């Protein structure tokens, strides 16, 4: 059975950082009855080329609640030099029409949690967690301990920072690998996201860790979690592969 495709139109575009943009799409004929998504999932854009139809996957950056309210699908895109989608979206103006398919992905929250929730993201790997914000706020009311660890080279590479730092009762940590002037009052740390593991009271059998973003980060963090004693079922991951973007 073929996967359904839906026509969408670019509503607006704006810069999130020097190399990251957000695109807001709306369905050309209104949200179809068969389309809904769970926070943490992604969609595929179908891009026509001379050779064949190319597919590019991007996490949905808005919450299901926001989508139901305004009908806009928000995606964050990291721009890659000479990338097919990057060049298309860099030049794109409001009114661009494309087809999408989806949603896909299992980087979603469970029905229940027995321990802490640790969310780790680099670059646009933070986008699926933004989609989860209403759900995270609900978990906080259930006294679930939540830690969000964002990683970037420099402070100006971070995206959606205000969306997370303003959340109450969520421990938001920022790891900057190449920034020298750290602002400790803003919970900034030197180094890489996985270096925070020793600062957390982790329980490998109960805590649930999410990894999203740069493949090298995910491999390194997953290896360290395995060393600590985390079984595969307690680590959910989604790699962003940039080849051919």
C-alpha cells in the first residue's frame, strides 16, 4: 500500500541561527483528516529532480497542540553547503509548494516513566523536544524529573533556547565545545553533552535517555551510557545524517 502524500505550501521562513532556518508549512487544502503526528516524529519532503524524486527528512518542531490550533507544520533545517534541500529552502519564498509524507519515527514519549527523563540534542536535534514541550510540562506536574542537555560549538549556534530555559522545573543544561566565555548563571558548561552524565544521578534500569542530532555525538553518548550500564531499551536515538542534504 503506497504511503500517502500531502501537498503543502510554505507560509513563512525565518533564521534561527547562522546556518539554521525554520520553515512553516500549511496544507494547501487544509489539514487532511488522515494526518496527525505524535510529538517527536518527523516528516519527509519529496523534492523533484531531473533524475528522480528525492526524499529529505526533518523533525517536526511544533507541538501537536500548536498544529491543531494554527494548522502550521514547523520544521528546523540545518543548512548544508551544496545540499539539495538546503539550496532549495535557502532560495524558497512563501508560496513554494511541495509534497510531504509521514509522519514517521519512534522518538516519542512513553505512556509512563519509572525514572528520570534525560533529553539530549545537538543542532536541530533539539527540534523534536520542542514538539514535546506541552507533554513535558504535564510530566513535571506528575513529579517526573526532566533534564534537557543542549550541545553546540558556540552560543550563537543554539536554537529554541528561550523555549526551554523559560520552562519551570526542567533542568536545562547548555554544553558549548568551543566557547571560552561561559556564563555559569545561564547553566553553560564547557565540553560535550556526554560529559554531563557524571553530574547526574543516573539509574540505568529506570531512567530513559533520548539522543538526537549529530551521529558522532549519538555514538559517543550511547557508548558511554552502555559503559555506565544502560540497556538498549533505556536509550532512544535518532541520527541526523547530512550526506546529500
